[in-house]
């Protein structure tokens, strides 16, 4: 039996939802193509962050999250989508191909997760403790395990140690002018409308100092209307892999997507953090503290303490998706009055 493939508009809607996945500094390091049969996902080199993410692990994790978001979006639209990862041994930038296997009536869980794509956001403010954590913990571990990824809950007695590691990461980065240039290009006064982290999504100095193990960002406006005298009671979890093989890192991104969306369905706020796993020396401190061989990403989970900020921007679909029906623009910045941020894509020298 021949399975009819979706029309271009359906594919566009699925990719638009996939691109709501989180990425380091909202850099959106992915590119998609559709040839009428396969929806292909590629890593977009020009939107990787070489001075923040020298080994491209976080870029691959972001693409893994986008891949899972695409499958979730497809299921919510009534499509079964089969993923084949690294299908071309000669093109390692080709991360996955998605094949549409047929239609089905969306389950309630499919619809809830699809809606969660639209409502999830990165909350950089302090949290109150998550409710019914023990039950959610079991679910999240199971979801991560299905992608070969381990979930480790950081005991509260270790939060102070993790804060010290976070401070060490900030001190090392503070002395790195290339990192600082890249950071401010994506999350400072020079951020651009289509990507990066706007001030509305960055915490005020008062709020940021309350957050456990948070990344040091330029000061923003999130939390300005709240006093934040409360102690941050977020649960901290670390996702780790059995290796740093690119397949394992991609699967960690898929697991991260499942974790974030499930937390959103359960009414939890989340914030993924990678500054303590980006550099080898700081990552080794996390590994030693928690007994994990390959820690990849830390996630804060809890209940929001402030209203949701405006949605962070995403690149226009035509700049990340080539369907063959328009001039290929994938990987390019859209036309705009502003030029791109300084040095977001390439190494210097």
C-alpha cells in the first residue's frame, strides 16, 4: 500500500513547530529540506557558536531537540514519522531523515505534547519547588532512558558545590574576549530580531543572583516587576550519555525535548543550562562531583514565579527550510534593516 505524503503546507507547519526547540543562545543551528518524500535535518555550521561551544555538542543537542519536536508535531497533526539518524555516512552534517509512514488519529497525549511546543519557554527566573516531583521524576527518567540518556537528580546538599562550579565557569569565561564577543552578539545589546536572547527573556541582576547555577547573561528585564525575596527551590537534573559519540549527543537532545515538553504538560517551568558542560575543565568538575562520565546538559525544573515573557524570536521559515518550491535560503539571515550579530558563526584567525 502506497502511503500518501503530506502537502507542503503540512510540512511547513511541522517544521515551524520543530524550530521552537531550544538552542544555545537561541542560535537555531539547524537546516531542513523536503523533497516530497523525506524531511531531512542538517546541522547548520554558520549558526554554531565556536567560542561558546567549541566541540559543537550543544549545537547537536539542539538539533536533537528539534528532531524530536518535529516528530511530536507530526504526531499531533496525525502523522506517524519514522526517524533514521545519520543516514549518509559521507555527510555527517546530515543528522536525520524523517519518513512519513501514514496517518492516524492523534492521541490525547500527542495533542498535549504538541500544544506544549507552543507554550514551553526558557524561564531564567527563580522557581518554587515542583509539585508531585516523585511521580514526574519516574516519568522523566523513563522518557530519557528510551533515548539512551541518563537523568541524575542533583541532591540539594550538592547545590552549593554546583554553584561554585558555575561561578568558576563564569570566571573563566569572563577572561575570554572571544566568548564575551559571541555572548553579547547573541544575548546583549546587539541581539537581532530573528534569533538570540532578547532582554525580555534575560533576568534582572536581582533575579539572576537568586538562581541556582545559572549562566551569567547580560542584564535583562525578566522579573523586573517581582521582588524575588524567595529562595530558588528548583530541582536540578543532569542529562548524561554513555559516550560523547555524536549519535549519543543527538539522542541526548531528543531526550531533552521529551523532558521539557513533559514538564510543560505538567505545568512546570524549565531552563536548560550548558555553561557547566561546555569547557573540558569545568565539565570535569561536574563529572567528579556527581560521578557522571559524560554530563551533557543541566536542567532546572520548578514552578514559575512570574508571568511568561514574550515569545523569543525564531528565524523565518524560508531561511531554515528548503522545499524546492522557493529560492533556497536555508542557513542565510533574512533580509532586514539590521545586519547580523558580530561573529556569530565563524572562528576568527
